[in-house]
């Protein structure tokens, strides 16, 4: 279990807590810091400047030791005769960071799946972020606004430690926000299948209009075969959107509503889809309840542990489920078939309209 310290904000039973005005303890013993700038004092208590100096030294050691710092942002707090905002002066190279206060914005486009759950609880933001190019330091957006400017970002120094700058949550309490960050800090990333990275990017056709406005990155496209169910779900969601099928994702990751008349079920299995599988039974019950309300699409990541080249020429659906889907206005396709269909579109072999029509009008199993 990582040892976590929260500076400012509310105390939490899973982490230690210290206020900005308390004398700072030995910060180096912690594995992760959560810094809440919303509680940064607006006066100048004697201990504050000493603490900022300690935090500045600690942040450099955290970078060296490949540790993480999560920072909940507030508007920059500038004091007379100082160019660098006092509440951001603890970071390494603070002169490189620009925190641009804005009127509350609402457009939030997440670009880092890791922080998706946190950003779902941010309805409004009030800062844009910019970083001057610096050798051996990367600045990557976690989320961007309508102007494609970062409103949350990660600074990585020397390919080692990271500082994540995040807007404050507006839909949940600070206590719940801190809990989300603690979960992020302690959660181990699932290790991807080694073969996933050998999947080659298709050559996008310049003639296909989708090619110039494709919203899905190759990483997300490849995530159809990820070990992480949430990444698979997001890839399916984005591909359907690119094919012109408007989607509205619910809080449940196994259900996506499309135009209110089409619903999607996403499943993963080590082998083929079989009637006796518990997961499949849940899907079947859902289909029986929904079949009179519109079209249903089942996308299955079958033979999930096998490289995609080893999934061809295999049976992906048993006879009982095949008949069930055919008689219940349900389309079934594997993530491999969705991958191949999307590949045909972005390489110009078929049109977006043809692919969309196939998905919306076909029932039973389709193999591509």
C-alpha cells in the first residue's frame, strides 16, 4: 500500500493529512502527495513560506525517485513584486508553467483514460495550462477544452516522476474527490498483452472523408483488444461514433444507448460466446427485456488472450446463441470484426454509410 500525504483539504482515513500552515514534517517518506490548492491560505502566515520551500525541495526528490504528485488546481495567487504565483511556486521550473485563469468553462474532452472517472465529476473548470518547451520534460494534456487547450495536464520530468494538474471537482465533495485520487495513486495499471503493441496502424485513405476527421487515435483503435474492459468499451463507443452512429454512454460501462432505439452490450470471454456462460446469460436477459424497444448490438472480445492473427477461422458463437440473436433483432460481431470493418472504412474500401447501414440493419452474426 502506497503511503500518501494530503496537503490541505479534508483528512482521509486512507492517507495522512497536514494543513498548509502546520510545520511540514518529513515529506520524503511518502510515496505520493495530493496537494489541494483550493485550501491554500490567502494571507501570509510565517510557516507558509518555509513550507513552500520544503515542498519545492520535496517535489524535486519525488521527480528523482519516480513518484507521483496530484495537484488539485486553483486560480493563480499572485503577490506583489513576484512574477510566479505563490501557490504554484513549489513545482520544479515554476517559470515554465502558465496557469491562465478563465471564466468557468464547460467543455471537457478527456485525453487520458486513467483520469476519466475523476473528470466525469468536473462540470466546470476555471484554468487553462501552458508549458514552455523544456529539454527532458514532457507536458501532456489529460483533458482539453473547446479550443484544444489543456485544462488538466501531466508534467513528466526526465521520464521519471510526474505531477498531475487537475481541476477541482464540482459534482462531488472534496472528500470523494480525494478518495478518487487515492484510488488512482494506489491502483496498479493492468499489464497489457505483449502482442497488443504489434498491431500495425492501417494506412488511412486520403479519399475517405473520415480519414481527415477521425476522432479515434490508433491507440484507442488497438484497445479493442485491451486487457482493460473500460478501454475496450471506449474503443467500441468511439468507433460507432466515427461511423455516424450518435452515442450517449451511461454510467454503466456494459451498456451504451444509441439514438435511444439501439443499445449495445459489450462482453469479453476467453473462448467463444456460449449459452451456458454466466455473462452471456445476463446479456440474454437484457435482450429479452429490451427486444421490443429497438435494435440491440452485442460486441464480444472473444479469445481475448490470443493475438488477433490467431482468432481467425475460429468459431466465435455457438449455435444456440446464434439462433437467439437472429430471432431477437440482435446483431452480433466480435471486436475483431469491428476492427476489420473500421479498417475497411478508414482505408477507403467501403464508405461510412455502408458500414453504418450494415451495423444498424443487420441481425444475427456478421463476420468481417
